């Protein structure tokens, strides 16, 4: 099994292996760099969802 990396939303740090409570972690990611960009991906997804057509959301 390859090493997995996790982003800790509480501390803002990347962990090699899940070292903290699952409720504070995003991941797993395949690299330290990918995990470090986790919040960028979250922000981009949130912006994309905010910009989506409300009619699409209602259709389900």
C-alpha cells in the first residue's frame, strides 16, 4: 500500500497517514503537494456550486 496524505482542516497541516480525528481530515491524497492544495479544491468546488443554475438544483 502506498503512502497516503491527509489535510487537517483544524491545524492547516498535511499529515502522512491519518494521525488525527477523521472529523478534521480531508483525503486521502497520493502526494504531500496534492494534500496541501486540498482547501483550494474545496473553495473551487464551492464557487462552482454557488454559480450553478438554481433550476438545475431543483430538478435534482
